[in-house]
C-alpha cells in the first residue's frame, strides 16, 4: 500500500530546530515529478501563516542516497523529479520556536508539535495513509489524539488526520481522565500548576455532558485537551479564579469545535485546501456560534453562575459596541476578509469581529427563534439539524442554507434580524433592547468613567513619555484633530484619566517626531457608550420560566 512516512527528531534544543524526514515511494505517478507542499494556513486560524519561512536546510535524495535536484514553484511548493519504482527521502530542519495554539516548540523539557505547520504533504495525495515516528527520550510520555505504540510510532488514515493531531512529548505531562458516555476525555497538563484535579474533572465533565446532550453523540472515540502551564504565562496561576474561569471558557469553546468546524463546516472548507485561502462568509457560524455556546454550556452545566455568565457576556457586548467597524463592514464581509487582516489590528474602524459580534448575533438569533416559536424551538435545533445533515454526512453548508433553516423556525421577524445582523452595518442595539426583556433582562446604557473618553471621544494608554492615543470615536472632538498613535506629552488637566474635565482640553502632542499644540472643545454628545445586561429583579414568573428554558 502506498504510504507516506514521517519522522521527527531533534538535538541541540538551544537552536530551536527539529529535524523532519519524509520518505515516499509512489506506486505510480503519470508525471515524472512529485509536488511537495507546506500548508499556507491552518484550520481554526483563517489567515496565511507562511510556515515555509521556518524551513531550513531542505534537501532530497533517492533510495541510493544520491542527491536529487529539485526546484520551487512558489514559496510553499517544491517540485521533485523521480523515476517510477523509486523512493525519495526529503529532509529539512524546522524552526520550532512558536509557543501558541497553532505553533511548534522544542526545549529542554518538551517537544510540542502541530503537524499542520511543519510537515509537508504530497499534493493530490492527502488521502493516502501516513506513518509518524517520533525519536524521543525513553522516559517521555506523549499526549496525542491517538495512542502511539512502544516505539513512539503512529499510523494515520491520511494527511488530513495527521494535520489535526497536535501532540506534546515530555516527562512532565500530567493526565486527568474522565468519561462521558462511551468516550474517554483526557486533560493533559504540561508543566507545574496548582489546581484541584477533582474540580477539573467535575467542571470539565459537566460542560462536556451538556454539549453531548445538545448534539446527541460525539464525533470521536476519544478527546484530548492539551494545556500548557508555562512559568511565564498566566496558566501557571490556574488556581486563581480569574485564570481558571478563562481556562474553562477556552476549553468549552474548543470542545464545541469538535462538532462545529471539525465536522460541521462551510462548503468552502469542504475539504480543506491547505495551499491557498478559502474565502467564506459564515465565520459567524464557525466562530460566533461556537463562542456563544462555549459560554452558554458553562452556565447550563452550573459551572458558571448566571451572574458570572451575564458579566462575561457584558464584556463581549462592550467590545462589540466599542468596535466602530459596525458602521463600515458587515459580519459576512468581515468573515470573508479574515484572510486579509482578521487576526490583527487593522486600519481604524474597518471591520467587525466574527467572535464578538458573531457571539452577540448568535444570542439574538437564539432569542428571536425562542420568542417567535413560543419557546418551543431555538438555535439548539439549528445546530442539531446541522450536525445530522452536514456533520455526519461530511457535507458543507452554505450561507443560504443557514438562513433558510433559521427563518424556517423563526419566521419573518427572524429573517429581518438575520438580514441586518449578517449583511447589515449596524450595532444591533435595537434588537438587544427588544429581545432581552423576553428573558428577564434589562438593557442599561453605559458610559465610560474617564471624561477624555466620554466627552472628547479618545481612549488613551499610559506611555513612558505620557499617554498614547489608542482609539478615536468617529465624529468626536478628538476625531477632528487627533491621530491614532499620537503621544500626549503635556495637558492643562492634572489627571487625563479623571472623571471630570473642563469643556476644553489643551495638550502638547508628539506626532511623527514633531510637536503640536492641540486644543479640543467638547460638544453636547457623549462617546464610547455601550449596552449591558442586568438581571431584572421584577421579572414575572412567566418571564423567568422563559429564562429557565433558555438556560436549562
């Protein structure tokens, strides 16, 4: 059987390189060359990553160890000539010095690898079986989605499976197991941490049970959470409530992706094309729905209290309403443009967040469907339908199909919401006010404490020289004269971040290495307002019953 074999080894960890070897013997290829590619992006991060920049000392030999002269088609593609019935061996070094959810890392304590960023694939052979062998110290454990044999070898059905098989190899790994249904779940902790293992089992099991109850069954035979507890990172403080709550939120979000995106995917991502961008408008489903349900599952599971959930949702609302891209880019457009600047600061007010606005929109759609079906249906039903129609059958959905499913439940009122939320360019405040009352929630208009934000429309951050201008509200006094990045060196106010300022604000500003004297004059408008939810203590029993149906 035709198989592609990978081997990863390393030494001299101070140099941060791993050694990759790929052996491939084609059964038959009509062309007398092989096309080898490194992915240009990874699923879950819809931007070009340019992993090829980490490749060093690339070379190819035949089965007799004789060099083969290769060429490059583009920055991610190598063209390798060969003869039939011959095998090739490709070797290169990969710079593993990126410690994040999609990177690879090597040091004295661990080997952490995301195969998607460092292992090449043979073009048009992504469905072929693969074998991965790790050259590791004998005392290392491996945390991975599949169990490796005693020789640290792993058999995989395809490159698609390999690319979605991140692992940590280390002597410091600590597994914490729990079961839900017929599935074994393992939380792997790498590094030192002070955390109650029984609490981990209780909380993780609770939100896992809620997610399985929503979808009905689990897509995989086992599931592994890989958690890095780094000495320089806040995850080394997981015993502190703030950081533990964040761990729970991220973990619930990622588990929800086991259905939504891993299996339920937009048509444009079916299957993944790792060689180029795959533009799609439905990021609000892939990430927005996931963000909404990741937290909703925690309150349904009683891991978060209702008040903790509302406080967390209010943080999302504040970020949403302070994003002035709502006036310039729709949610569908911002999803399409993820590949342009979706994960970095763009030019001011250009786009919205598929995570923040997407989660807000998911909540509004859920509330709308519940309201107009007398709480007999909800967004839960949409996700269950998507799992059964698309996820289980390996079919991609379109934005038109998502809209049709939602409108079929929620009716014309929900269609109006969908059109404005997905294709419109508004902040949706009116929909929040109209729907929140249905669930025993008040909507309060909020304003910043700092007068420079509230009165003059300018957010500033402390700087070694003074204050740096971070965000400017459109059509505000600051918008007339100030620029993002200006450094305020002096002002006629004793405390720029104070609650009260005079009607005028005179400043000495550094811009492009030049000094400017600027005077801002307050008008009658207020800036950086946002809306928050609060529990309505006077809500009727009928309304509270609707709230319980939402949160049960």
